[in-house]
C-alpha cells in the first residue's frame, strides 16, 4: 500500500491495476461532464480518435507523468485526437481533487484538454476505470483499441517517462490499426464514495 499525504479519517491509498471491464472493440461509453468552470464537454462532440484519461491532482502516479503527459496530449491534439481528462475521485474525502484545485492543476500542468468532473462516478464505472492514471484509446469509430498504461515508468523505479505505450496506441488509432500490446495501467485506486464502489473494485 501507498500512504496518502496525511489527512484525518481518510482511507489508505491503494495501488491498483486497471481492469479490462471494457473489452477491446467496445464502443466508448457516452458522457457529458462539466469542467471546474461549469462548461460542459461531451464525447459526442469529439472528432477523430479519442483519448480518455482518468486522472486526478493528488495521486503520485499521476504527478510522476504529469508534465510528459501534458506535452504528449498537446502533440496528439495537433494530429486530430480528441482528448478528455476525467477526475472521478471523491472530493469530500480528498479535497486536493476538488474543482477549484483542478483549475490550479490545469494552469500548473499546462493541460490543453478538457479536465472534467465525474461527480457521480458513473462515467468511471461505465468505463471500468480502476486507477489513476487509467488510459483508454478509441479509433475514429469510437471503438476501443487500447486500455492501459502510458509506459513502464513508475514513481521510484528509475525508468524514464517516455509515453511509448500510449504513443504507440494513439499512432495505431490514427492509422486505423489494431494495438498489439495491451499493458494494464498501475496507480492509485479511484477514490470511490462510501457505498459507491463498483463490483470490480478490490481494495
């Protein structure tokens, strides 16, 4: 287990591997979610391949890849990829992930994609998202081609953050090719609200 920065009466941070609840070839579950300013963003408005990233502010796994991920998403936005960052964490228990802190994160990280709030956690459940970060790549027809990690780098393992696995998946989605390797992501479990944990969540 990984210990969260001390906060009273909050559960421990659990290292979680992403599920494969959403199978390769499945259609992207639809959503319409607000960002921290209340602006609405919908999957239906996307064009081209789509990257959906379940992220948050406080997770050390997300912090570890934050700057390279921001750069990668800017690069692939210029290649026609629609990108959404979704924060599904319980912000009552984890106020560092609250919308006002998301505004700060967008500015600090230089995120150029919609960073939206899944307040009910229903979108995370529909995708089978389990951890932060958790990445989903869909082709132009919004069929899932990749579900997994950005690369092999983790906090403390001294492996450089390259984005190689996510980059390969995005290139395949752009070219209309299948993705050969599906490498599950590893990170902090999504912070589910009490009694709202999905059936696939195993602390």
